[in-house]
C-alpha cells in the first residue's frame, strides 16, 4: 500500500505529532512524506519526498500573524503549480495534517483525502467557541486544507471523530519533575517584548524558547534560547509551568504532565481563540493581553493546583480505524473480510 502523509509546516505542532504517526503508518505500507510551509523549526529524521513552499502564516512580533509579511511571502502561482503537479492519484491513501497543497491537489482531481489533525476537531459543533464571532477566520479554517473525511484531536474526546491529543513518547515516558522554572513559547512576540513583561516577575526563573534568535543569552531572570526540540522537552518536563500561545500540542503536553498552564491566543487566529475557549472551560488561565494582565499572571504563578489529564495512548487505535475505513476501497487485497 502506498500512503502519502502530508504535514503542515507552519509552527512545530504538526511536525511533533508526525513523529508518532509515521511509525504507525509504516506498518501498513510504503509512506511518502510531504511538508509545506516555512515556519517550522523541527526536522524529521525520515526522508521528505516533497518539500513545498505552500501557504504559510508568518508570525509577527506583536502577538499575532504579520499580515504584510504573510502577503509578501505568498506565492500563489507556485502554490497552484504545486497542487496541479503533485501526483496524488499514485497513492492508495492520502492522509492530511492540515496541509493545503495535497488537500487542494486531491480536491482538484477528485481524489479522496483523509484529514488527521487538530484543526479537523476545532469546527466540531460540540467544541467550545469564543464569544466573539469570526466569520473570516472560521472560513479560512474550513477551506484552507479541505478534506473528504476527517478524524480530529482535541483536549477532550467528542463522539466518534474527535480523540484526545497525541502525546509524543519523549513526553509520555519522561522523568516528570519540578525544578521551579517556567517554560515559555510565544513565537508571535519579540524577545524584547517578552523580556519587558517577564522581567517584572523577578522571583521567577523563565526559560524562553524564541523564533527570533539563533544564540542563547540571559537577561536578568530570563534565559533566551533558540527553538530546539530536545532542549524544549527537557525544560518542559522539569519545570513548574508553561506560558504559551493557545496552540494545541504544547498545552496538551502541559496538561498531560500536570504543569501549571497559562495561554495567550494569537491575535487574528480563530483556531487559537477556539482553543483558548476550550481551555478556559477546563479551568486553565487564558489571557487576552500579554502586557496588560500582569496581576493575572502573578495569580497564575501563585496558584497551587494545576490541571492534570493522563491522556491515553490511543493513536494506534485511531490509525487502525482510519485504515479500516479506507483500506478496503483503496487496496482490497489488504482488507480483512
């Protein structure tokens, strides 16, 4: 069986999940990997057959997406060429983690594309939504990487199509402890802004992982480090808490480890505001502003009872179910009757 597994390369969450998914997919046959996007800092240890520019949202330094830079770096003609030339018809199954090139290649050729992503769960009618409606944001989330069918991941399981998060093995089996520091990942803020805010909490040690530096340095009580998967994991599992944007993978890992968690949704990112609404319903501290809610940050630092959820390791069951629903039509000689 030939499988194309297409992964979104904006941010690091999709790539992190891929480390766990790929091993399960290889049990079913030959797996080709596709990554599109320009904002990920983590590299896969497997050969990537297709590496595309795709459609990336560029992180800014003021808490949201840099719309101007996103527009300037967009390549619509290149994207169309990528979608038109990608040979999706050569595969028995196209599995898509919110990746637009393969999604649109399948849509243009009427090839089935199966979604397996967090974004597939965000629009579920039972998932908490932000109080403020965002019609444009919702439309982008729906049409950015359209799929035929989907299985999603969220902070809680919902029905038959939304499962709990995929927790990578180096988190699941880590030596979880508390050395007192706080791990920070806020890629949409500049280092200067982060230092300006966090330096006001002088009795707290911060480990900041930054997309805006290539070298490590220290400013007062703050260690600034380039994004690195191994170092981030080490800081996360040995810290007291996590301060991050309202993405999915990092908050889910913090919940699994039982770390104190505080999230700040990126401005103009509908998905992150949906995540924040879900986390807030679970008792997690969510901020609307990084610099204007210092008292709430202090209250969070002073809190004593973090939320902990021991998410089960059910990825194999999810992959098996996806294969059971698709393998008979795609590759009947492998189907179990």
